């Protein structure tokens, strides 16, 4: 009986991992509504795919912007801060990029949007495992 209970608990935990939701954050950035989705939750050391969706004030998808993802880890005792940048590429109505997080810990993410001479940015934090 005890083996059946242990097996059941393990199966339920495994199912939770399989169906875990992506990491998502939605924020307003100037006149835009921005949604960023990272394919792993929590984000991990190594490659993490990020998808950015941008909508204008009317709720229409913005597909003519330049989107850059800046991601950095703040300095810690005995370690200098790290900063990286990657351009997001438009695929359909989404902007896609890959962030390679070089180590576990806290990361600052800034989605920078340039459109028609105007700039906007959305900031959020993640903790890579």
C-alpha cells in the first residue's frame, strides 16, 4: 500500500512538471501593452526562448517595431555584473529571441521597443535555476 501511495505522489508531481506554465509577464510600456513569455518556468541556466507580443492602444498587434532584449545579472560580492543583449526577430505577430543565462540567480530583463522614433521599455526580474 505504501508503494502505491509513493508511486501516486511521484506521478502527480511529474504531471505538474509536464504541464507547468511558461513564465509570463504583462505590463504597459508607454503607449504599448507588452507581454513577455519565457518557455521555461522557472527560467534555467542556458538557453531560454522569449516571445514578446506588443499591442498598441487600440489592441492591434504591433509588427513594425525594433525589439531588443537586454538581460543582466547585478554585481555580487567577488563577482562583476554581467550584461547581454539580443535582437528579437518578428515571426508572425510575435517577436522571438533566445536568452542564454550564464549562471543561476537573479536576472534583470529589459524589453526595449523602438517604433517611429519613439522608445518604450518594459522591465521585469527573473530567478534562473
